C-alpha cells in the first residue's frame, strides 16, 4: 500500500489522520505527566572542603567502632 501525501488525501482521511495524531499526542502527554510525577527533586547542596573532611573522619570513626563491636 502506497502512503498518500496530505495533498492527495480526502477531507475525511485528513480528519482521521489528525485524530490519530491527537491520540498519540495525548498518550505522550500522559506519559510525560507520569514521569514528572515519578521524578525526585534533589535538594542536595555540595559540601565545602571542611565539612567533607569532617564527614569523612566521622565515617572512619563509625567504621572503626563497628569493627570494634564486631570483634567483641
């Protein structure tokens, strides 16, 4: 079947094509809405160097205490 160009289509064929395209657009819009609903907005703020070092030291201390507890 050869696909007609829009200049060769009848009025009814053009209307049907528009309806089909509207259906596709509506489906895509609903999918976009779903994805936007699932999106997680990040409120994270990058740390400065001092805070990063402090956090690293605290993590090391916690890890050392956990290992100490596991050894006992």
